[in-house]
C-alpha cells in the first residue's frame, strides 16, 4: 500500500506526513485484523455502514493511543486525529477507491472531532499551545549580550543572525532551519548565494570576501537583499519580494543586518574558502561544519538564553508556564507587533512577511522597495520600548 499511495507525494514534507498516517493506519488494521486497503466495489448500504464503523473505530483508536507534543498519550488534539482519518480516505482515493462518496464518514468524523473538543473543554484541559510573547529590543539586546558558551554547537554570530533574520523577515523558524532531518534544498531553502549585498547609492553588487565584509561593517553604506525561502504560503503569494534592509548605523538600538554581515564574514574566515565554493551551502550551519543547523538546536539555546535574560531583567526566574510563551515564534511576532505599534497598514505588513493574502486588500495593494525600506527603517532604528504584545 505504501508505494501505491505515496507515489503522488512529491514534496518531502508531504511524503513524511503521509507516511506517518499510513504507519498509524497499518498498525490499526493489523490490530483489528483487516486488510490495509479497503475495497469500495459495492455501494450497498451495509457496505457503507461497515466502512463508517471502521473509521469511527480508527478515530477512537487514535484518540486513545496518540500522544500530544508533550508525549502524553491520549491527549492529541482532535484536529490532529481527524486529519489522520481523512488522510486515509484521501489516500484511498489516489488509487481509485472512493470510500466516502456520500460524505457520511466525513460528517461523522467532524461530529466526533467537535465532541472530543467539547470533552476537553468540559475538563478545562488546554489542548493548544499558549499565545506567544512578542520579543522586543530590550530582551534581544540582553540575550545577545549574555556571555557565550564556546562549547555550544553553533557560534554566537549564527545565533544572533538567525534571530535577526526571523524577525525582519517575519518568518517561521522552519523556513530557516532544518526540521525532521530534511535534506537542504538549494532552490527552496536559504543558501549563501541568496544573500546579496549592494551599495546604497550605486546599487552595485558587492562580492562577499573577508575584506569587503569588513568594509561593509566599517562603513555601513550597503543594503542586503535576501531571497525569501519557500514557505507553505508561497504558493498563495504572487511576486514574493526579497527581504530588503539597509545595514544599521553603529548607534542603532538593534542591528539585525549587521549581525547577518558578521555571520557571513565569520563563515568566510573560518572556512578559508571563497564565496563561490560556499555559495550552495546553508547560511546557518553547525559550528566548524557546513551541515545545516537543526531547528531544535537553536531553539534549545534560545530558550536557555531567554530565561537568563528574563531573570536579569526581572530579578527572578520566570515560571515554567511563562517560558512556554517564549519560543522562536516570538521573533516572528516581534516585527508584526512593532509594525502594528507604528501603525503600518496591515496589507503592507503582510507583503513584508510574504504572508497569504487577506480578502479585499492585499491583491489590490501596490508596494515598491522604497516603502519596504521605509517601513523597516522606522522599526529598526526606533528607540521605542515595545510592549510584550501577544496574539
């Protein structure tokens, strides 16, 4: 079944998700003693009722056996369970087995999902992650200034540049870092060659070398253009603009572009390789290696350093529940909150982040690089102390 059902899965993430579902389904069918491919040759009412009962039982089986993200068995989100059930129906349709032509199974699973949601609400059990705090310049400055442990698997420049790019690009962490041991894809992820430097006045591109990068950091007269990595929203956003930002003045309260420049300089110096030889390598890698940086590695460091920064700010350690609201998503939310605080129109914010369009505004809005740079400059060079705004 695996080969026949997965032959249409071209994307790595889609293949992984479907394989996970099939493994759950195979375990279930083995347990109750049925074949993993259910024939749909009959339209008899009795046949439809048997299929309905099988999928109701599959839903109940997953509800009792699936863990949540904290590995607590039986506490998986109802939406996660129903997604696996409907995915099995869809995978059967890929091999021309229509198991739910009347929609009866889908309707029943929807009712079971709502019932399970209500059950958890009645128990006052939180199923969803708490809203994230938006990071802010004070917290980032404290986080960056803390002493760095040289035994870490990444360098301080990689850490600071990663957080900075997540913020100014308003991106999810999986857009920059490796997840689920996926291979690095030059066309869809962020290789070195997708980070380009230009003179502010002449727009002349600057070839990255140790000498040129040191000059960039000294003179501060360039802007960076970064090709945005492919995301799940990319198929909904036409003409996705690059991430464009001018390098900050030395007096700036926060210097994200300068951190990115320092990372590029560090890579060129530490590898002793030309930019051409590094052009297809990931921008974010493990220390002393060109292996792509895993999301979990930088997230662990982020949590530890944020805890230290909050302790230094508040003179007491944050609680466990408080720390749940600080993740790498806090960096993405920071820039959104900052733009909102500056009353930047929401359609501009969505275009800056290359988010999926919202009806009636983004498809009809127009923007140029001057507007992008102006919006970024207003935030990057601002001395305001932004509140910890949450979604």
